[in-house]
C-alpha cells in the first residue's frame, strides 16, 4: 500500500494539533482575558499558546523578535478563547496577529516537520521527522483479507543536551505526539473533505457542498462501498452514509444519503463532509525511546517513537497468472501443421 500517504497523514495530524494556528478576528488589548479567533477547534484548556504578529521580523515594530505566551483557561465556543491571565501587550488585527499552540515556550514550526530524517537539522529549534520504515502483511481471512502493517518512526529532536530544561521540553513534546496519535487509533488516511454550504438538521436526507470538479470526482453515488462521514466543531464524526443520488444547481452539488441524519452538522461550526478512502482498523505508538543523537557537528536530545497502522487489502480470487505469450495472432494455425 501507499506508505507516502501514511507519512503525509501523520505529518498533517502533527501540524494540525501541535502547530495549531488561528487569526484574531478582533484586537486583543492589554488586560483582556478573552480573545476572538477564526476557529478554536484545535485548542484545549491547559494548553500553552503564543501571540505573534507580522511585526516579529520588522525592526521598527514593538513586537520585533517578541512573542507573548499565555495559557488557555477555557474554549468558550468556536470563536472565543478565555485565558488564565490578562494579556500584557496589544495585538491588532491590522498587524495580522494570530495565536499558535506551543509547548514549554518552544514553538514548533511548519518547516521543521519533515518527511523523512535529515543528516543535519536546526540545533536551536524543535524538529520532528517522520521516517517510513517498513511494510509487512499477514492473512486474516480467506479469501482475500490481507492485513498490511505500515511501520513509521517519528524522531523528535530537542534543543539542548546540557540542561535539565532541554530534557523536559523534549519529554513534553514526546508526550504530546504520543497522546495525539494514540488518540486517533483508527486514523484515516487520504480522506477528502469539503465544507457544507448549509446546515444539516436531524432527519435531513441530503446535504449540499460546492459544485467543483474535485467535489464531483470525490462525492459520487455509492456503488463500490464508498462511505461518507460528517463532523463539525461540536460533534465527532457521525455515522457513515452512502450517497444514493446527486443534483446540481446554482453552483452547489446536493447529495441524497442512504438514511436520514441522526445529528445536526452546522455550517457556522465549520461543518464538513468527508469521503473515507483508507481505514486503519488499528494504529498507535507502541514504544518511545529517549536518548541523544549526532546531527552534523551537534549532539542533540532525541526521542524515537515507533508507530504502526494496520489496514485490510481486499484481494480478489482466483488470481490469474499474467503469462507472456509469444505467437503471431495472424498466423495461429500454421500451414505446416500435419493432416
């Protein structure tokens, strides 16, 4: 199976949960304890966040080379986060201010979440490399049920081998990655998502998304087991549905489902429809090793997390040999054959 898709999916999960970002939708003024944001979905009570704006690299800005750290007290709703302590500085929407998750005052950046390990990594930043290791399989039922196990190593590099604080930061990042991936035991790979264009209410038998070439390709009438799930910020994934019909009007594609919805999915809560493409029936981190590693001329703190995921590859039987046949199709019956 496609190990590249597995690695990409793990990278996406790490970025979404450990580097969650959301823009401010209103100015955050010194003394405020609540902030208005675009989407609070990936933020939780007790998590550390950092305020940043476009002035970070501007030598004329009051926020040049400056962050402001805080801790989430409560996620009030989809667009509001409450903090444990008042904001110290002013953060303006005109300066493209945003908040980002961080751990132990050591933010992780997108460019430091890598596909595959590197011989040299930054020694002054946190780095996570996701390295494909191997693919194995075994029969779990006949005919056709081949369980394929993808094995991946997640390498976390810390900033310092000399201080106790450096070790603590590495341990916290390792625990965060461990919790994120073991909180998604049935991780879905290569899912396709589309925002809904109107609310889905309980007992509705259809939903609508934008009419685009990509959506037409991925949201089809179910004929070979295609399944679709739904979620918004207030609900986990709903029961899966098949699509029984679709129509097009006014830039929308509306699809009927195999049975009525049992939960509401709201557009205001960032409701999405999801086509499930690969399903891992078991996946988790089953070991964590801590130590040190040589990277270039530097010695770094490092943690190695071993992750596996199992999925079923349905093979059809009987399987026919694809033999190479050499003959002249225009002269099958040779004139030299005897009477």
